[in-house]
């Protein structure tokens, strides 16, 4: 699959600060590039910091991949991404980042 390099990526200030606090900017950048490579019909990536509502876990950086709904039934990119992530990074890195794919119709809904 060809890498789509023109996919816009937005990172909230809060997520950016957390990545800096963790000292994991290179790891984060690799994760973004891998998401661009693996997720088909990717429209944009939005990165936020999300908190555990129960307060038991540290906040996590969430990589929201917004993609078209074309071929969603056979999309295994989340599995491929997860497998790559755990083979590439230590558990201390993996626990800090989550990727979630959102399937959207052409009208964005």
C-alpha cells in the first residue's frame, strides 16, 4: 500500500505537552507515520489526550484516524497497527498511546 503523506494531522496542545512530558516524540512520530501507511482511505488524523473516567489509569494519547467508510467490513488496519506497535515498542511506550479508527461517510457523518 502506498504511503499517503498529505494526510493532515492535528495535535491538541494538551496531547503535545503529554508527549513532551513522556519524552516520546520520536515514538509518537513513528506511530503517526505507520497509521498513515496502514489505514486505507485516511482523511485526517486528530490527536488528543484522554482521561480514564474512573481515574485509575494515567491519561493516554489517542490517535484518532478518520477514514472513509469504503471497505470498512474487511479493514484490518487496527489489528495490523496494534501488532506492529507491540513488536516495535516496549510496554512502557505502548501503554501511553492508543489508535482508534473512525469510519465516516463521504459527508463526514
